[in-house]
């Protein structure tokens, strides 16, 4: 018998996402992902000064707060062929990396771990056994028996008053929860410790970007941080040394806690390496430029077809034609209309954002997200794409952390777990941790580059832009925490003529495209087990593994059509 389940809204994400699934014999047979909010940022930009676009587009999202600023200045610089100073590049890279590490820690521990970890089961744990287990896996200083006993006492206090606080409304006691009480206590303790650690990443963004969320220091042509080696300037050596200390704290947590926990949880849920495979066409872009023009990068990117690493095709520069020509967006199943008809897809330079709301139509329009494709095909984007691209490109740090993670999972699980396991719901979590470890090392390397260059006496941070008459087109791409982000700008006589943002969650949470091919969430939900339709925990596991951000995905507020909350499971 077929049952329809509607989850609206999905929580522990950013924005308003509705997911519908049809379940047959305990498995998902059809899925719909729908963005339920509309704002209008792309349209707001038309006619404005391109130098202001970064400050406006950054307000698309309060989670990936830096990324739209970066993609926007890159787009305008790309249109003008404007090189930025080495220091500006390093400062941007430090911000990008610190922000990404923040995002990944918060996603794993605070937004998705409780899909796998039963908080109430932790009350039955023996803190001494938890500590013995934790110490067998890692030498993290927060793994003492005393620490685990303290957390258990805190939790017992919560439950005793009937107030679970931040842990209310989980699917506690669900049959798909498989961890032992000791592993649950370990994970809950690290959840609380991660709340402390994530602050170090935010502090780095705040010091370098002047504010978080939403940095204030970028400009078309560089950054606005005055640099000096004395104590009178904004970014002093004293502040840079504080940044270095916080990088060390992040390094310790990511390597000794996050990477270990992700492997342990993966090892306890081996069946989830077989769930959530869906789309295996992957796209990511290179990032962390090593020069001011975007011709060389620390972390590679490109396209992989059908999960086969031998098909990898690299994207090499900010002007890469392979990327530029490949992207388009369709609206056949989205609440928009294209002037030339909704059976077409449009390249972002020709993109249109004209709303047409129809209500939710199963076979027609059902989402505020457009459907992006790369050479006509839907893609999966995100940390899994970047780990696979790193492996395909022979990127040593990615290979080292990915291999160590698979070996750790195999050793804890007692079975051989290979690379194929990564194409899955649990694999997306493992890939995010691997990508995060690569980013921590690169964060330290970028700090060295900045300080070395300042030591040579170069304190330049800004090359002023000039806008010629006529038309210029530019794309700014950035490998944001959730995947490929690109901003596309058409400038006419110094003013924005068209502006389109094609965003990670738009790729992954897209509705069916012009050929009715499903987006990544929809495809990856097929065959997911659902033990209890009243508590569709397994559906949330797969959706959360992508780290949805709907504000980014739609980036456009409609006061008339926004349904605020309906939650039904029938
Ligand atoms: Ni609002 Fe974002 C990221 C962007 S969307 S979180 O990462 O761009 O997927
Ligand atoms: Mg868009």
C-alpha cells in the first residue's frame, strides 16, 4: 500500500523546505523537494552599482554569511579582468576557510547528529565505559570520565524537570537509532563541546571581516583591511597571532573529535552506506586561489560523471570556459515563467526571475527553486563532490584524510569499507569531515602566506576598479560549504543589467528539470527505508546529509503565499 508523507517544514536547517515522499512497503518510491519561500534579491540588484552587489547579496543568507559577498566581488572582478593584491587574496581565503570550518562543525554536531544519536539513551550510559571507549579512539582532552559524568548529570537534570530544552522533539527511542548508550553519551558531550569550539572559527571571521555574521571588509578590487606591522592599524600582528591560536584550537577539534566521531557513527550504521546514493554526477569548483587572478588554486574542482573518478574533468581558472558554458537553469516545475516558454533552460547571463505561483502541483510546478543543470544534467554538489574531485585530481591532503577515515571506519566496524561507501547518506557526512580537515590545514597555510608577504614589506590590499562604457559579463564562482556557488553579472555602462545567483542548495534541492529528471534530494531519497511513517526519521537523515539552506536556494519574501507551519505525517 502506498502512503504519502509530507514534512513541512523540515527543521534543523536554514529556511523553509517541504519534502513529500510516497512510501511503498517501507521504502520511498517517489520524492518531491520544495522550496517554500520567495524573496527577490536577484531582481533588487538590477540598475545598481556593481560595487554594492556584494553587500546586498550577502543578505541572501545568515548561515553562509560570507559566501555571497565573495562570489559577488569575484563576479564583478571577473567581468573587469581585475586582479586583486596577494594580501587581499590571503585575507579572503582565511575568511572563507574559517567560515567553512564553522559551518561544517555546526552542521554535523548541531544540525544533523541528533538524527543518529539518541539523547535520552545517553542517560543509561556508564561514564567510565564511555571514557574508555573515547580514549581508545582519540586523545582529545575533553574525553575524561569526569567530563562524561558531568554531561550525564546535566542531561538527567533536564529530563527530571521534563524540559529537554534544545533536545526537545527528537525522534528518541526510534527503531532506527542504533548507538549504544555509551556512544550516545560520547556524541552528546561532543555536541556541547562543539558549541564552544565553533566560536573560535567565528572569531577569526569577525576579526578579519570586522563583523560576523556578514563581513564588512570586502570590496571589488580587494579588501578594506588596513595592514601594518605596528599596533596602530586595524589588522595588527597581535590580532593575527590571536587568529593563529584559534586556528590551533580548530585543528585539535577537527582532527581529534570531528573526524573520529564521523567514523564511529559511520561504523555503527554500515547499512547507511547503501542508502542515499541517487545522483552520482558530481560538480565542484576549485577554490582558495593562490594568486590574485584566480589561475592557480590550493583545492581542486571539476566534474565527475556517474561516480567514475576516471571521468574527472578539471575546472582550472576563474575564466574556465568548460564551467562558464555548462551551467543553465530551468523552471518547468518551479514557480516562475520564462518569456520564451518553460520547456527551455536559460544560461545565467540570459537568466530571468519572474514569479508565477500555482500552489503545489505534483506533476506541475511545486517549488520556488529553479532547476540548475551542467551540460543538461542535474548534479550533486557539496563536500562529497569536492572529496571525490580531490581524489581524482591526486590532491594529497584529500587522499590522506579520506584514506585514514575509511580505514578508521573499517577498523571500528570490523569490515572493509571502501570508497564506494562514500556515495551515500552517511558518506556525505564523512566527506564533509574530510573536506573540513583539508580546510583546517589550508587555513594554517594561508595564515603563513599572509604573514610572509607582509614581512616582505607588501601591505597592499586594494586595486581600485574602473568601469568602462558598454557591456561586460562576469562569473564569480566559490566552493561554499554546501557546494558550488556562482554569481553571474551583466554590467551595462557601469550599472547591473542582469544578476543571477546559482546556489549550492538550488543544485541539490532542485525540483524536476525541463526533462522531468529529479534533483539530488529527490533522487537520493528513492529507496530510503521508512520504519514508521508517523516518524520519518530516515527521510530526515538523507535530507540533512546535504545541509539544506533554503534562503540561499531561493534567495528571493512573499507575504501573500508563505505558508508558515504545517507539520503532517499521514
Ligand atoms: Ni545559506 Fe549557502 C552554502 C550558499 S546554499 S548556506 O554553503 O551559497 O547551499
Ligand atoms: Mg538564482
